[in-house]
């Protein structure tokens, strides 16, 4: 099972952002997760880990992830073969075949 940890800055009031992203991850991966843990921090920290592997660091990645990007990164680490449906279709780095919106 997979554990997700979101460390957020309490001084910056990023609890709401952290809980929103936790909810997004839970809605997509639900029972495949062991836990989603919110960890209060300070100093502008916003780090997301999957099984102790950093998948998003606000300082290194230049801001905050949107929900689709975070879900892709979680999936890429935990279940690389899994499709995310619409979240996979509009990736900026996707090839034309991967980003097709044709559902036929």
C-alpha cells in the first residue's frame, strides 16, 4: 500500500491548499492508499512525498502543483501502468497521440 505525506507551511496558511490536494489524491486513489498525512511545517515548506520519495517540492518545482499534475506524479511513482483518464489527455509534455481528446 502507498503512503502520501503533504508537508505544508503553517506560517504561510497553506493548510487549505494541503487539504484540497489531499482530498484530490484520496478521490483518485482511495482504497489503494494506506494513508494521506498532513504534516505542519514552517519556513515556506510545501513538499509532497509518496512512500518517502519526494514528488513535489515547492522550492524545486517553482510553486504549487495543480491537482492533475499531482495525481500524475503520484501515479507515476505508485502505479505507472494506471490510466488517469482525462488527467492524462492534456499534459503539456504529451505526444499528440497521448493528448488526444477523441474518445472513440
